[in-house]
């Protein structure tokens, strides 16, 4: 079934929404750019233009010249914003420390997140960046855009902001870099009422969910990542826009164990597509790979003579659980031992495919270093079906986890740190699930076993007379 949005979507047409003419967008020549000097002396920044790689300084100079040549009424914040930004960056390089400060809470009406307040601590030197607030804009699932949308949103940001943006932040949002407080509400209105685009998450809330390209383009996707990402984004709007958690919380959706959005390393709750039946094998295609009729890895390593494809060396011997072997010219797999690493499927995509009984594996607690250092996610639920409207996941996994975390989590403590502090046993109680072998990351190092009273025959209370009947003095 094709993915459908929850409400009708209007078609954006750049010719109807554009702010700038073609002449304004192309208002300088390459000769002018070569002669252009920003108003501050920035030798260290300009060092970053040297070498073979693209330079953000070179791009910033293009934008600075473009803004300088626009009429004063064609931008809503100072035209020198990019030049002052480069000037302050140079000063930071000289001093070896940042010159941004957090000047307090700033945002748009009704939302507690989506805007990151930023102010210069040297506004007398760089008045055009006295305010330099960042907006996070919720990206579409899998980051599909058309050119009309991109041109329109670039026009809006050049008009009401600095024109600088990141595509995309590490969580997924489009990141609009630098505007003044007075422009936040007008930008928010244009985004929501004209472009039908929402802000993303920031602060101690649900951050903007992000997903891989999923079934839109990938034959290995085991569930509809776009549908699930969209559903949880719209269902948990309150958690996304109104901070109520101890700290940030991230959903990420990977369609298969290749983990193209790295959810296993970056998400508090990671959804990775998997299957619980057998890998599908086309034995004729296996022979075609062995005979050299089909290039391994989809031809990704063509262009160099690596020698004849060796299925024993390149597939079977590299299986982490040694669950594969050749028998009478056929590839055999012990699927009970398969850990879904995807290596064999990646090498021979025309011969091997994921099974058909698909769902997701849920992992918890990954994060970057904050309090306790970086953590990879803990495999918690090896398999669960993922079908709209995902009530089994919302009611049995997400909401119990949030209730526990909001009750027990310390300020700025991520879910992974709470699990680390209170233990996996407590997590299993919260989810009401048994311990499973798949949860084991490493052999235990704690020799003690903590019993609960209900697990001990007779509980903690003992009758001394009954004891003496069995054990005389």
C-alpha cells in the first residue's frame, strides 16, 4: 500500500512563492568574487580555502557578496551578517575559545523547542550577529525534496535570516543558521502556513525522528520506515514540541540491519528492520556469482582486478557465526545461527534476500558522550511486528519506557545512562518481558545475584520453630 499523508498536501510552486528575481539571485560575477574582500581581516579563516577540498569559507564569501549587492529592503536582518560571522570566527581562532553565549530562552509561541538561542559576546565588534539564533526544521521522511520546495525555503531564509544552513543536522533536521529574535515568529508563520513545514525538536524533548530511504528505494527494507517515522512524528507532537523529559530522546528507523542512519549508535530507541524466517536463496544466482557471471557487491569494486570471486573466502569465512557452508554445490545456511549481519546479502544481492516474515528489532540507550561516555544500543526486543498504527509498540514499549525515565531519570540523564544506573533487570520489569540471550553484550562481571522476595520460596520471613525442626542446635 502506498504511503499517504494524514491530510491533503498542497503543491508548492516556486514561481508563485519566490521572493527574489533571477537577476537578484545571480547578482555578481566570478571576477567580482575574486576581487571581493570581507570587511574583517580573516587570514586564518582564509587558510581553510587552500587545498583540494570544498571550503565553507569560500561559500560564505559568495553569500556575503550576494547579500552585499542586494537592496537594503531585500533582507530583513543586516546584510553584513556573514561578514561579521567570519570576523567573529577569526577572533575565536585567535583566542582559542568561542565567542557565542547562551543569553536565555528564546522561541516561538506555543513551542518549547525548535529554536536554539545564540548571542555574540562581542556584539560591539560584530553587531550584525548580536543575535544569531538557529532554527531546526523537521525534514521530510527520508529527506525527499523537490526543487520548488528547496528554492522557496532558501529564498525565505535569505530574506529573514543569514542565508546559511546545514543540510542536515546529525539528527536529521534542516538547520537554519542565524537570525534575529524579531524574525522568529514571521519565519515560523511562513514555514507552517505557507510551506506546511514544522519545526523540529530541541532541548529536553523528543528530537526529530529520522529514517533511512526504506521501501521507497531499497529492496532490503523489512518495514516501511517512512510510514513509521511519519506516524510517530505526528502522534507524539506534544513530546516533540514541549520539553518534558530529563534530557533529549531520539527515535531512528533503519529498514534493515545495514543500519544506514546508524540508529544502533545514535538513538535512544532504535528500530532496525529484521526477519524471523529463513534467508531466501536463489541457487542459480549463487552459481552465477561463483562463475563470475554476476559481479559481487553490486559491482561496487569494479575497476581493479581483485581476482576471481571466492565465495569461501569472501562470504562463508567472513560469516560471524559460521552458519554458512557449501554442500553438493549449493549454499546452505543454518538460519537459527544467523545474526542478520547482512554481509552475505550485501556481497550477493541477486542470490540472497531477507526473509518474508518481517518486523523490527528494538534497541535502547545509544548516545554520544555526555555524562558516562558513548554507548551503543542494548538489544532489548529481538522481534516485534511493525504495522500501522503501531499501537503494540506505542503502548507496550515507548510509553512504559517514557513513564519510567520521566519518573526515575536525573536531569540531563539519557535513557542509556538510566539503564546503566538501575540495571537491565529494572528495564525488563518496566517492559514486562523476560531476559533473552540476545540481550547479552558481554559476560557478566558482577558475581552477585540479587533475588526478589517473590522469587524465594517462603519469602524473606522465616519461622524459627520450623527451622529448628530441621536444624537442631
